[in-house]
C-alpha cells in the first residue's frame, strides 16, 4: 500500500535526521553559492575538456538532489537549483575522510551544496567535481515515485511546492507570468504613454466598480464592516478627477462568486484610466499591447491556444452586441432586438433564465452570453453594450440605449472590458439609484450608491476612458493553459478532509 510505504520512508528519514542532530547543526545556514547552473552553462557550455582544465576557480552551487547513482567510489548526482540542473561527480578520494560514507546516506530530495572544479565528463556532460559537500536541508518526505511527472492535478494545485520541484513546465509558466507582468508595466510606462503606477485600497467601505458579490470583513477598531475590493475603478477615477491623467494599477480583486476553469475568487487585473481618450483609443492600445506581448513572450505574433491558432498580428475585428446577436441568431430581425416580448420569447425557446424586472438591454445580453460568447475564437472587440448593464459607462451620443463600451473576447473568453467613462455626475447618480433598486429586488451583484464618488464627479472629471484586463486569462493564453488554476501559484481549493 502506498501510504504505509510512505510512512515507512518518512520514519527512516526521521531517523537519519536524528543522527544528523547528534552530530551538530542539522540545518546549517552558512553555505553561500557563488554561481548557478545557468551561469555555468553560459560561461562554459561551449568549452572543451582541455579549455576547462585551465579554469583555476572553485564553484559553489546548491540545490535539490533529484537523482543519485552510486557506483562504488564514484557517484553521479543531478542537482536542481532555481535556474536549472547541474551534475555533481562525487568521488570518495576527492572528499574529506568519511564524508563519502555520509553522502551515501543522503536521500533524493535533500538540499545539498558542493564546491569544486568545473570539468566535462567522458560523455561530454558539464559537471562539478566537489572537494567539499554539505547537506543543507534534510527532506523528510519522499518525492513522488515517478518524479519526472507529477500528473495528479489536485495534488499539483494543493501542493504547488511539490509541483514546482517536479515539473519544470510549471516553473516555466510562472516565469512567463512574471515576464508578462513586467512587460505590462514597461508597456504602460513607455515614452509616449507614460502612465503612472498607483496603489488604491483593498478594503472598501462600499463595494463598487463592478457588478459582483463582495467578500465581507470587519474592522475591529472602527467597528465597521468593510468589503474586499471587487475593482479599483472608482478610486482610480477619483485620481483622474485630481489631475493624475494617466494612471494604472496591477491589482488583486476579490469576488465572492463561483469557481471554474476561468474563474477564481481572487484574481489579478490591469486597470488603467486615460484622460482625453475614448473607447476607440483603448481598443487601439489593447490591440498593440497584446501583439507586442505575444512577440515578447513567443518571438512572434502567432500563438497556439488549446489547438486554436491565433494571429495577434492581424487586425482585431470589431462587432456591436446587436450585430453579434443578430449574426448568431438569424431568426431575430433588427426590430426584435429591443422588443421585450420578442426577447423574452427568444430566451424561453433557448432555455435561458430570465427575471420579470429585466429590461431589453439585460435580455439582449443574456442572449449574447448564451448564444454568441463561446463562438468568438479569434480576437474580437464586442462594442456598444446596453446602458442597462453598463452603469459606469458613457452613453453613446447617437443611441442612448447603448454605451461606448467594449469587451475583448478570445477563444470564447472575456479578456478585457473598457469604455468611455461616464463623467456626468447627475447621470451617474441616477444610474446608482437604479442599481440600488435592483439590489432591493434581490440582485446581490448590483452596485451600492457611492455618494463620495458622486461628490468627486461634481468637481469635474475630464473626458476619460478606462479599461480592465484580466492578467490571469492573459497568462492562460500565452502559456496554453486550459485552467486558471494552472497559472495561479495557489488557487483556491476546498479544504482537505
């Protein structure tokens, strides 16, 4: 049985740890590497045996012992550090008296350090020949038996530390994630854009900036219920009122909603606001950002995601909500798209849930989400969202039923949401009141009335455009990850029994 075997191995390793403690400090902290596997490959990866023989340096490297082959007086050890893997060729006669016998008792998974000369084996592998060897951290739990591939997804998510030890592919995903976030900052702050990175509160007295159910916490000193941030939008727009005309934040948001392959209650967004710009400017900027990002990450504008070939070098399509619904529902005529009875009938025939208090805009969006969204594979900006479902967006000058808003869809997933901001304080106040009425009727995701935000708008906000881009979903695209859990180091999970 697996569990008894594991318990036996753990017991054996605990016995070894006890012996180490009797000899002295079992967890030393005085070994300092002076190189890494990547640095050694960079410096000496092309050098031959003769050239390496002339290198008069001692190299100290530390990492986890991932493989160990003892062959009498010599052993070959694969040591994985944070950058890659380096081989140690451990020879009894090259070590202090008795150390080789101790080394033979060390286990796969132990963290070790070694210092010695660089050389190339007869098989041509760049290696270190340690003249000093240290056990730095005893591993009490054995690594998975098939350490070359931890495939159980729940174990990978719950024990990310094991996943990172075992799966180099997982490490690469999170290196790419870091690269993407660094790219975003460089892109936003580049000459000609020069957005200012800011920080806004993560605990709000009033949840706002998105239609979502918040997490509730309590501030003991103030004896006040507060809400974890569902979006930084209203705070960032306050800064625009204050004269910070181009601001952005890479922020963590929290929404008390369900979990799926594309939803996690805690997630990362890029959100930015741009004075004297409109939603068309945002779409242009977003298209450029994703194109440049694909090139930075993959070396070209074409990527593959879950078997779909995507070309970020091509111009992104732009399609209104009405045109999209009409295109995928040819039985609906132009005059039907705002007729409530017709929309209710269309929803009913498609088994789409409706509520009695929904207007034409909400019904139209339900049709869009049920019949269109999943079919949007190539990058496409869906524009002109109904005013009814866009309480913070500026109304379109030619049709007040819709707003100057878009969402970017790729492979059936919303990647970005942006719009020309509503800067009319009286219109905004009316829309907040409409949201409060919806909340009173049982809509748990409807917005609260934020009187301070209205006060800020009354001082005057310049014409502004703002956008939020989901970092997690971008990373999914750029790393070909099927689930959001694959790109979060510690995704939310149900507690273990």
